[in-house]
C-alpha cells in the first residue's frame, strides 16, 4: 500500500507525537517508532524555527511566523489508522481539544 502524505506544521507534529499511543504489541510499537521518527524535528528545523525547550521539558516554544510553514510527512497505513482511530476516540469521548482540531480536519475531514 502507498503511504499517505500530510502537510503538517510544527505544532501539529508535536501534538501528534503526544497523541500517539505509548503501548501496544511489537508490530504496533515498531510502526509507532517509525511514525515518531518522521514527526520528529530535524536539527535544521530546530535551528530554522528557533525551537526552545524549557528546562523541565514541559514547554516548547518556536518562532511563530517561521513555523507557519508545513512539512510534507508520509505515514504508513498502520500509523495512519492509529492516528485516525485515536482522533475518532477523542471525538466520541468528547475529549477532543482545540489543539486537535486541524489534525482532525486533515486526517478525518470536516463536515
């Protein structure tokens, strides 16, 4: 099967990293690892977008204007399915947050 491509901003990539499950079977974890590697910011992006992480690692900041740019990232069907099912679950449980909104539109669609 062909990977699915998405144009994602830094903020969306960081939210997806937070959203991906931390547990699963071996094959799921292997797929998740590849997905996280694709979402991770490169050294060049960290410099370009002036990314700063707080000492307690709870806050990430970046140059808002520069970070309006998107990066095209491809996901395998397995990762795409995990992201979609996670977003759908948040929606069904009424726990979807504003930070998930653009991801929901990109992965699942609007009205």
